[in-house]
C-alpha cells in the first residue's frame, strides 16, 4: 500500500550531495547507508522549521555523516523515491538536493554507529545508489 498526502503530491525532503577533491585531484562523492535497508544513499531528511532548505540539508549531512563544509544555496536538482515508513507503508518523496563541498569529516557525530560511510568516484557512486533519479543527478553533477 502506498500512502501519499491527500493531494497526491510527493512529500518533500532535502538532501546534500557531499563532494571533495581526492588527493589525485579527482572528484569524490560520499554516500551513507540508510538505517533500515542499508542501501547507499545521500544524507537527507525532512525540512526543518526555522531553517532554509539548504541549511536543513547541511544539518542532515552533519547528523548522518559528520560532515562540515560549504553548502550551495541553490539545489542542483531533485529525485523521487519510495520511503518505507516504520509501519511498512511507503510514501513517495521528492528530495531537493544541494551540493556540499566537504571541508571537515568528524569521527563522532549523532548517527555514527547507525550508518556506514564511503567515498566513491562519481561513476561508482552513480552505480552504487538504487534510485535512478539520484544516479542521474550524481552523473550530471560530476560533469558540471
């Protein structure tokens, strides 16, 4: 069964696409595992009251991956996915994605013991995620 808001619109989320240059000068993208299904995803979550969408995306990157850096104020795009809720229903979500240039990666952060983290090349990151829209966004961002 799929639950949506009454108007059929997807629920809105915000996410960060964390990137940095590797020692070889090539771009790297950080992915985290989701808590439930352990799929590779980007840090994301619900909008936060009192925070602009890009600020909420940066906060999610800190909570889920211990990342600090410069977040872009403009989204690089969005993608859709089915979020499984605790009651096992699913809801369609639209994630607005903001670029996050990582300057610092902390060892201790709120969800450190709940997730795995890994730096990927853009090609590897696009192949590792299961959402086609997110894969396309990673490919497009790495060409920009």
